[in-house]
C-alpha cells in the first residue's frame, strides 16, 4: 500500500500519469514544516527577545530579517546548481543544514548581545546570511522537486498541503517553544533553538530519503536535459529571461507578493487607530485573516483537483490565480471604504475575505509556478524556479517596510492617519489588478512538455495544449 502511494507513476483510468502519490507529497511537506519551525524562531522569537528583553532598537532585527531576504537573490544560481547535478535532494538537505546552523548561530548571537553587543551583531549578520542561503537552497529545490514529480492535476492540492504543513510548523514550534522558554534565560533560548534545529534537519533528511530517482534512471530526455544543464549560469539565466512567459511571470510574482505583504505591518495599527481595537482584538483580527488564508488554500485544492470523472471540479489554476488577485483587490478596496465609513463597517468580515482571497491566489500561483517550471527547455526547471523565488523574496523583504513607510509619508502629507493607511490599501489593490492582468496574459499550460504522453484513443492535439487557460 505504501509503495503504491509513493510510486512515481500513478495509475488512473486513462493510463499512467507521472507524479508523486499523496504520501510522497506529505513527505515533501515535512521539509516545509521543518523550514517553518526554524524560520519562525529567528524572525519572531528572537525578534521579540532583541526588542523586549535586550531593549535594542526594532530596526536591528528588522535589518537582519531584510538581510535574510536579500541574500535569497542567489536563488537562481542555486536552482542552476541543482539543474547541473539533475538532483534536488542534496540541495534540500544541504540547504536545511545551513539553515539549522544559521538558526543555532542566531540564538547564540542573541544571547551574546546581552554581554557584548558588537560581537553579537557580527555573529547575527553571519547567521542570518546562512539562514537566507539555507532557505533559498532548500526552498528552491523543494519547489522544483514538486514541479518535476507532482502530476498536473494534483499541483493545486500539493501546494495547499505543503504550505499548510509549513503553517503547522509555525504553530507547533511557537506553542512548544513558548511553553519551554519560560522562565526566560539566554542559555535556555540557545538550548531550545539547537534542539529544534537538529530535529528539523533530521526530519528533512528522513523525509526526502529515496524520494528522488538517481540521475540516469529516467531515460526519456536525459541527454537533452544534461546538455541544457551544462550551459554556464549566465547563459542559462539569459535564456530563461529571454522567454516572455518566464519574464512576465517573474514580474507577476514580484507585483503580487509586494501587494500581498505590504499590509503586514499596518493592518493591526489601522484597526486600532480607526476602529478603536484593543491589542487583544487586533491580534484576534490577524487570526481571522489567517483563517481566511487557510480556507482560500483549501478551496483551491478542492476546486482544481480531479473529480471521479477525471475532470476538474471547478476552475483551473490560472483562473484561480487571476480571480484571487481580483478578489484581493476588491477586498483591499473595501478596506479603503472602511476607513471612510468608520466603526459601522464590518471590518472582521472584510479582513476574512481578504485572507481568503490572498490564500486562494497564493496557492494557485504556486501551482502555476510548478506548471511553468517545466514549460521550457529541459534542464531549466531549477533556474526558472529560482528566478521566481528570488522575485518573491525581494518582494516580501520590501513589502512590509514599503507599506509602513508609505503610510507614514501619506499620513505626514495629509495630516490624517486614515488617509495614510487607506492610501497603502489602494496602492495594494492597484498592484493586484496589474498582477491579475499579467497572470491572464501568461498562458500557463496544464502539462509540461515532458509530461505530455500519448494515451489510448483519439485525443485532439489542441486539448493537450489547452492547459490552464481553459481554451
């Protein structure tokens, strides 16, 4: 039974379909759980310790987190490295090892800041560089592995499973570490972080063991893939960037993720200043938004998976990507209206709809990313995924800071806090509309070129090429 679930060739009523089984997808999701467990310690717990317990300026952890995003510009180079080797698991394991070392180093740096601030900051810089490289290497190769081994009709569900498992990693780590961290001491922080990092690395190594075939196992297209991968990095990157579809998708990822992350630092203050929410109430508002995100992800997983008759239940990944962007823009426009109306507006319901729209678009976009990774010359999946991952990381690193900065500037110029916040919400809505237009123009195919196989019976060629556009 286990072998059948994990088999790289799943059998359905129409013939063989390449792809991991559900158990294999869950195993890869365990890597995201491990990644989330370490990242939440470095970006949340240590952030709080630096600001509260050590009374350091908030810009210090902010700069360190921005550094870990900035170094992920190396993702295309890492993706090319995995293309050359034609294996992803060594990069996943190696990236997780660097991430674990960076996490332990960050905890040591935080503890050291209490007695020797310059030395602690220097160690933190090195540690957060390792964290960024580790996240980039493991995350890029993990998504590439999913793109290569998950069947097209399972991509939406696979993206949902993997991302929900990362959120599970956030939740479990935050709850468990929060329990054992009190009463707080720097030594306790280092000990608990080291335990989490070692367990995360071991879980990753076990999860990916044997999940990827050795080079040369798949004979079809192996020579073409090897020849393409052997091309130098600069030439390979130029070739990928010259593809209009890949270039447009890169811009789409940047625009949509910039819009997605710009409200991170201003939504709760907006609720407090405009609607009079207490800190506890605004924290619950964030929980409502996250619940909406999860529901949006689940909706896409169900809607884009195959029903009993082999047909999609409702819509394609491309349609959900475009629709999620438009719905996110509409929800942000509603937030702009809420600032004008004030306390009578249903803020909780609006934030829930924003979360649901964001979750739907994000998972659909990740599924589309998997489809597009193989929609080009063989041996380029890693560098394509790395280019999009770099765009996402840069957008996330800039989004929160840019949103907070723009709201302050608009507030300063207008003399109104409401105007400051609603200006940012309006700009986010505009970015989502641009992202929707870009997504609609991309033309994502449902099956990569390597996945299109002849099947018994007459099949119209245009149906094979129709893809996610629904044409």
